[in-house]
């Protein structure tokens, strides 16, 4: 009896959690690959406006509101990063937009970070072991 009650309680709690979750929208195919600068067809069947929220690697959002005609919109992503597509008062779909080319800024940051990391390791090793050669250590008498 107790098992049935706890099972029923668990099922009801799971149902309440799933029911309270926001609905997922499907404006574009989930497996489609998006690239900045390349046009994509967005399907918006039940609204006349589309809200596009760009979040290019930061907390600051760039929001654009565009008019939709005939349930379709030809969207060209302008920035790489996470983009949320939504309708006013409706659910949203988040997609990832890739870079249109090789990100040179990322390579520069990578080189600077590597220089700091390995330069610091080299500096610490020289200070720890000194500038003496291994032969000088082996020729010392035991104490």
C-alpha cells in the first residue's frame, strides 16, 4: 500500500514538473548548421512578428524585432554565438550560429595565453633549478 502511494506521488510530481516546463518552439530544423552571413528560412506560422535575440558570448543581448509575412521570414544571422528566436508571448528556440570564417581574435588570445602559461613555467623552472648544468651536479662530492 505504501509502495503504491509513493509511486503514485512520484508520478504526479513528475507530471507536474513536465507540465510546468515551457513549451519548445520549432522555428528552424534542430540539426541545421547556421553560419553568420548565410540566409536561413524561419517558419513562424502563428505570429506576425519574430524576436531575434543575439548573445555573442556575453551577458549583453542585442534584440531585433522583425515583421513576418505569410508565416516565413528570410533571416541572415549577423553575429556568431547563441541566438534565440521567439514570438511575442510565445516559446523560444535557441540556436548556435557559427563564424563565417576563421576567428583571428581567438588565435591571438590563444597565443597570448600560451605565452603567459609556458613563459611562466619556464621562468619558474629556471629560478627553481638554477642555470647550472647537470655535469656540475654530478661532479660534486657527497656530503
